[in-house]
């Protein structure tokens, strides 16, 4: 249980390596399924009127060359679901979630690790950044009724540079921890 009213959620231990002491942290594992399950399990421990603010910190790939630094997305979309097809078959699909207190950027979430420039450019028509957990975390929070904020730091440009993620993650983790110290 969070005594601060904040639950920090990260996909990997590396991304959460510098989270300030005193904050509860859940490490979900990589991907949408792992993230949704871990967040749901964590939030199930709270009474409905005591749900914490869920703050998802993590790295993201930039879908445009001019993007760098820290972002608080205003919307997150599930980029690898066949939403249009499912809707045409009569099944409503929620594939976009609007987030309060964002900076205007859009995060795309999918289970594919984006390291191909052609795939990046196609995705860039819909979003600014890409990750592998944000939508699932926001979706779980929305279903349970918890507030959610996504905080992403650009670690690569969703191209060949993405393969250097292990060497970049600590620098991103330090920036994310700094945001936590300053904002919360």
C-alpha cells in the first residue's frame, strides 16, 4: 500500500533504478499483457476510495527526429490492434485514452519493439513517441478508476539506435527520477 498516494510503475528495474526512496514501485515486465496484469494486481490491493495516482515512468522511442527529452503524453494509443476491423465487425474497441495534465504529445504503445525506420515513419503519422506498456497501464487504471500519468524519456529514435537501449536506459532513469523528485 502506498503511504504517499502514488504508485510508480515501470516496465524494467533499470528504468526504476533511481526512483526516490519512499515511493512504492511496481516493475511490470515488458509488454502490454505483463503491464496490464501487474498494474491490475497492484491496484486490487487498494480500497476503491484509496486508489493511488499511478505514475508510469519509462523510456520511449522518438518517432520524429526533433523529439528528445522528457514527455508527459496527453493521449496514448494502442497501435498494434486491428481496431478498425473489429469495429466493422460490430465490436467496439477502445484504442485511444486521453490523459489529464499532458503536454500535448501522443504516445503509441505496442508489443513490437520498433527499430525499423520505415515502421517508425508510418507510426509517426499518428504519434510522437512509442513504447511497449503505456496504453496497457492507462487502460488498467481507467477500468479500475485510478488516475494515471505517463512520463516518458526518449532513449532512442525507433530505428537502429533502439538496439543501443541497454546503454541508454540509465541516463533516462536518472532524468525520470529527477522528474519524480521535482513533480511529486
